[in-house]
């Protein structure tokens, strides 16, 4: 009886380790896809002149794959460049950060996004980003 319990616990432990490995693989694949997509969008933004203006907000935007982008944020110290969508949608946050409220021009801009670079230490959170 004790051996049977021990074996079932070992099997359950092995299943949990396998599930953790699958979750890790899924997250790594998702991270790779989001990074590749963000790089492609930034490249397109850099090559396209900012001419289109949104009818609602009057902001200059560039449409890439059906999504309007305000521009991109560059964090030189982190070697990271991310496109910024002009409108916040939860599904959009998988690809890039997005404007939550305000504008960069008026300096009241709030950008929302997923955890793209990992947790920031207090000293790192003061690093400058360029738009």
C-alpha cells in the first residue's frame, strides 16, 4: 500500500514537471513571436513617413497590419525598441505597449504594456526612454 502511494506521488510529480516544461516552452515561443513582431513593426514605422492623422484624436499615426501606431520607444541602456500602439486594447499588449491616455506631445502620456524586460530594480526604473 505504501509503495503504491509513493509511485502515484512520483507519477504526479513527473506530470507537474512535464506541465511546467510545457508552460515554459509556450512562454518562450510567445516571447520570441512578440519580439519578432515588434522588430518588424518598428522597421516599418522607421521606413514610413508620419502623414496619416486619426480622425478621432487628430494624432499622427502609422497603420501597420491594421493597427495604428504613434511611434516607438527606444531604451538604449536596455538595447530595446518597442512600437507604441495609439490605442489601448488588451489583446494589443501581446505585441507592443499602447497609449493608455494622453499624448507625448502634451507630455501627459501614459503608456501601458506587458512585462517586456523583466522586473526593474528601483535604479533601473529611472532609465530614460526615447520616443
